[in-house]
């Protein structure tokens, strides 16, 4: 198979980290990523495993942080090298189905008992299974040596991870299902704060800082699944602001104007850099020191900040969080959601509905062949500046090449 | 003998004409044979004995008893005065308000009046700083009254200190400063820089609240004020006069003191700004060149500080005191005597250079909304009879129009620019959709009351001020303005004057007639 592979070579990570601020192409070329012809991952001899041939696989922010050498050392114990990145996958299975992959390598995939009946791969309050069972460690496909990943022409996945794509959903929509699920999960994580506002007779205001793929998917999720909210988005680039509005934001402003825009919505005062009130909930879809600090400043006391963007090491003054009794919660992935009306459903089912209904294929800005990975990484790395949102690999072309060889 | 205003027909020998561009200027060549430039009258002579004239006005008022006869021991006396928005630029010390207030206080002291309050009538403008108050009323008055809390600024958001006096037959609510309303005598000290100042506007606007102001500071009133400088055709004027009647009927006794100034606007280093270009001496040309070159290299903030430090040499040309309307009739004649220029007919295009200052950005930034009000609210309205530009014509202004705001003075302007103008530039739509939210915003109220911020609703009023002009003209072009900002205002950006004329040609053809108003100094065109 043809694949992009990441190996544990600290020097390469260091080089990528040094070069990436200057040249994303350079980081892709000289960093830990290699284009290789390799054997396909072995099919585990446990029940329910399938071979998959990807059609499209997205490039996610967490993938970029790996390629550019910025990923947190936290993950070192939760992944297994070498691995093939790529977890936003629409693929064909060996039994002829077109599926999207729910990439978390959960209990079922690892042959372990489920935490509760019908649990999704991402469910459970003990992450021991992520490094256990018959697979090498790995939080999900795209970070695990045993399974391979989506940036290749072939990988393996467990039946519990597969969701058949309805005929009316295109490949371009389907590749947005995984990020959409992440955005919806974050949107639903605002519900406790939103619910409190609604019960108090207030119009809940949810701020979203950052309108890359995840921020925009969160906006789509808020609009579809969190009732009665005013959505205020801070986005750095005009095309992101336009997309945020198109996906249901009531207000979209430049990111550095978000605090002002939130204040306008709620009519509170300003003391120093902090709003005296603020949004009932905030989704931080950026995930760095500055964005977390900003979110803490304009989220109201006893409000909730949902950290959707993946942070690494950050430096933040948490005095405000302490004083304002702000909830700061992480939002990594998806699983089984409790909806505002109390019903329970799978995030991926919601996401499949959403990509079609919200026409999320419009977020897919460009696709590249696997062989053009340097350009693809460079494009994804500068997506905002270049007027793009989501960049993906089109494996359909690479697959044909491999077949003809 | 000062020369009257003058209309220059531009021909091939006419030198380039000076255009203000914020904190800088440029020389622009206007098309010969179809352009004209209106120059203001030269400054008329100031009164030689200003203090004598003041005392004479107080002792010999118009249609009212002399001031000493109105003063008695134990009475409540309130002196209100025009705020920092007047005059422009600020005048060299002593300010005429100081001279008048000192004269009134002398008479009050002679009469044994000891309950005196002095109030800055700022309506919804920002509060004045201590330095600005000292400049306006003088150190002696400030030191005697301010420390004891007897010199203070009107607070239009203090319900405990507002008095509701009734409504006009048109349903306009009249609410003014309670101390002023309940005083035995309210002495108002005015500086009448343009014809719309003064009269009942001093008290009915300067000492009022949003509850009152909204009845005339709205798009309908502004549309039907043609122009603000023509009292007989100004709905704004009529509304203030109706409110004045309510004041009178409710027993408020006003002793109005109005002053006029000449148009001696710039001190010697900047004297060339008031001259006619063909009369520039070699020294003037050198000064112009040196100034513009230096300003091109000066950071905007520093340039702003330089210009705002200018103190104008203008001086008092008249003072009249007594009954409000009688006084104001004479005041208006004096204003017209200084500012009126006879002009025949309209043109297709009106050009104007927007300077660094307006009534609303003293010691501050002329932000894009204030650029709009200067062009469409003030300069467009500097006429009597009919506008200088024909209906459907084009206005071309020069200004850098940067998206810069003073966050202390104009906090709600920033939100207005980002939120309201992003939604609509239609004054009627924004008044319905957005005005109340801004007027009632607690944070803006707090900043207005305790800081140096204009009231939250103020940017709306600035926008409404241009309602008639925006409706009258089919296109507004800004030469040299930041394109994105200019578009946000609903105007069209142009890089040069030629570019602007090219853009205008869509509307007015290839050979339009053009009027340029060469101001400041101020003028009013009497268009027939």
C-alpha cells in the first residue's frame, strides 16, 4: 500500500518544529512524515475487523501539530509508532459498503467489555482500554501502529467504528462527518450553561472563538441541536465569518472584536480586560494561551468554557477562572450524547444528518493526491490565510495508481 | 476693512485649491470653466472693550429687566454654559465664557446671592476634563466653585436630578436639569458659532435628557431641517422652540446671554489656511510645503496632538442678553454678518476638505462616523435657501477616514461602526432597529456618567445629522479614505480627485459643474 507514515524520530520532530513557522512545505519534507510503499496492516484475527480503502481523508489540526512537531508529549504514551495519520475517513469496506469511520479505538475494537450496553467507541470513564486489548496503544485510528490510518490506500477498522454513508450523502460531505461530530459534541457540551440561562428566562448567548473547521462545525451543531441560543462567532478571516453566518451564527465578527460583540449581546459592563457578565457558554475552537485567556475574560461568572481546540502547553492566569467560578471543560471527541430533550443518541448519527443538512461539503476547500502531501500540508497549515477551511487527501487517485502497479 | 465672502470662478490661471485632509492638507486643481470656490468672509473686527460690552449687555438686556434687578438674596441662581464642543478650535484665554460668568458672578455677589450653581450644559456629550473646565470658566471660577461641588456637569442619566416639565402640543416630552428648572433664575452663557446654536436649543437641548432629545434628534426631524442653519426652515429649530415654550409655561425663568465670534480661526503659523491661494506669499507657500511634508512623516497621533493644541485667536464680535428669542434674533444676524456668502444656483458636485476637528472630537480622533457628520451633517448644511449641490448630485470629500476611534470618548461609536453600520446605513432603519439598545445600554451610561464618554446613543445622532444630505445626493465619494472604512459608511472610495471625478461621471456626466467650499473658517452660503 501507499501511505504517509510517522516514525518516532525525535530529531525529525525537532527539525519540523524549527522549520514549520517558516515553511510548512519544509516541515512536511524534513519532518517525521515519509511517503512509503509498505505492507498493509494485518487484519486482526478477532471478530468484526474489515479492510478499508479510503476515498477521502481529511487533514486535521491534530495531524498538523504532529507533522509540524508541536504535539504535546502527553500523547507519547497513548500512541504507537510508526503510525499512519488520518482519522477523518470516508472509505469502502472489503464487503462493499461505503462508510465513515468513527476512529476512536474503543472497547469493542480492542475486544474488551463495553462500559455500558451499546456504548460508542468514545464512551467510558476509564481510558485503560486505549492502551490495552489486542491492539498496540493508540487513542484512535491514525495514531495506532496496528490499524494504519487514513493517509494511505488501505487500513483496518472494527465494525463498531463503521457507519454506512447514506446514498444521498456525497463523499465530500462524508469526509466532514468526523469533524462535524467533534463540533456537535462541543456544542452539546454547552447545554448545562444554556439550560441554566433558559430556566432563568434569559436568552442564552454562546460565543465561539475561532472558525476553522472545528469552530464552524460547532456553529452548525449549536444551530441544529442546542435550542434558543444566540451564537456569536469571532473569526480571524472574512471567509470564515461569512461561513459562520451561513451555518447559523447570529453575529460573526473579527476574532479580536469578539469580546465587544459579546458585550453588545448581553449589555454588561467592562472592568479592566474582563466583561462583568458575558456569554453563558463559550467554545474555544483555537486552543492556545491567548484564546483560553480571552474566553475566560468574556464568559460570564459561573459560565462554561468548552475547550474544543487542542491545546498543548499553555500559560494562562487562572485567577479570573477562580474568581468567576468558570467551568473549563475539554471536548475531545464524540460518543453517546444526551440531547437537550433527554433522549440519547450517537454523535456520529447526528453528524451524518448535519453534513447533508448544513451542506458541510462547502467547508472542503481542496483535495490533493497522497503524492502531493507537501503541498497539501502547506495548504492546510495556511488554510485561513489562503481562504480555505478543510484540506483532504483524495485517495481514489492513489488507489488507482497502486492497483495499476 | 474685512472683505466679504467671495465666489471665485475657476479659470486656467487659478492656482490649485487647498483641501483639508484630516491632520493634513493637499492642493487640488479643479476643472477650469465649470468650477467655483466659495471663500468665507474675512474676520470682522472684534469688540475692543469686551468686558465693557459684557457688563453693558447685562445691565441693558433685550426685552427683560437688567440682571441686577433679577438677583436677590436667598435666591437660587444657576449659570449654565456651553460645553467643550464650542468654540472650534478652543479660543485663546481668557475664554469668553469665563469673562461672562465672572461678570454675572460679580453682579450676583453685589446682590448678596450665595446659592449659585454653575453647570456645563453638555446634554449627551462627554464630560469635560478639569483642564477643559478651567479653560472655559477660568481658574478663579473653577477654584471657587468646583471644590465645593457647585461647578459640575449636567448628567442626563441622573433621574434624581432631572425635572419633567410637560409636553409640547406635538407630544414632545420636555425634561431638563432639575436644579436649572427649579432655580429662581437660569442664566445661560452661550457661544454662537453657527446659526443653529443658541436660543432655546441652549436649554432645551443642552440641559435635557434622552427622553427629550429623541423627539428632535431623529431622522424625520433631520430630513425636514433644510437647513439647520436656516431657522425658518429647520424642524430642529422649531422643535426646540416648542420645548422652550414648555419651559416658559412651567415657570423656568431664563436670562439668555449669547455671544458671537469672528472667524479668526488659525494663529500665525497656520495663517495660510485662511488665505485665498492666489494671495499666498512665498512665505505661505514655503510654510504649506514644509507643513505638509512634515505632517506626511508625523505619526497620526502626534499630528493630532499638534492640531488640537491650536488655540484660535477668534474674538467676540457681539454680545446680547435678555429674553431668549429676542436675543437669538440679534445673535443670528451677527452670525450671518460674519459668515454669509451670496451664491447663485446649485452645481452638480460639491467638494469639501474635512479637517481634523468637529464639535465632537475635541482632543480626540475624528473617527469615520464624525467624518460623515462633518460632511453630510455640517458642510452640506452650510446653506440658506437651497443646497449648494443639486438634488441627485455628488459630494466629494477629502479625508483619510481611518478606522480609528478613541475608546474613552467614543466607546459606543466603535460598536456602532462594527454592528450597526455593518447591518444598515439607513437612518430610519437603524433608529427603529438599534437606537434603543444603544441608548439604554448600562455600560455606555456608566461611561457617560463617570468617564469621558459620549452617550451610547450619540453615534446615532451623528448619523441622523446627515440624513438630509445622504437622501439629497446620489453618491458620496471620499478621496484618500481607507477603502474598507469608506465602504462601511456607504460611500465610495477614490484615490485622487481625478479618480473621484471619473467615478462621479456615472451620475453627473463628464463635464459637471463643481462648487468647493473653502472652509474652515466657517461660512454659510446664501444660495438663490
